């Protein structure tokens, strides 16, 4: 939690909890009862389905970034790409360790 103090017409006001939501790495609106939406999707779709889901989101954010959220959408595409790399890397490690 981070407090901020602002001054308006010579009067100081303290505003509590000005911590901004991280819309790329862990958006507040994708967490319910301590469960991240991405984890529920992984559990529901299985390994292959989850990788296809990640690919679809990468495409979506790259497709729309010029018309909607610019750099934020590129960062979201990068986040999903990093997730896909982790998934594929863990699959490779599983095969090597088998």
C-alpha cells in the first residue's frame, strides 16, 4: 500500500492505497477467491489446449495494438509469449528427463 499526499487550494489531503493495478502481469480483475484466471484456464484446457490459448492471445494483442492500447497490448503479447516459452521449455525438460 502506498499513500499519496496532494495539495489543493493550499490544503493537504492524504489519499490511501494508490497502488495501481498491473494490467499486464497480474490484473486485479483476473483474480477471484485467490485463484488466477490463467491458472483456471490451464487446469481446464490441459497442456495442448493451454498452449493454443496462449498462441491465440499473442495473436490477438499483436493484431490490435495499433488500434487499441498500443504499448500495453505489446507488453501483454510479450507476457503471453513468455508463458508459452515457459510451457514449451517445461515440456522439453519433461521429455529429456523421461
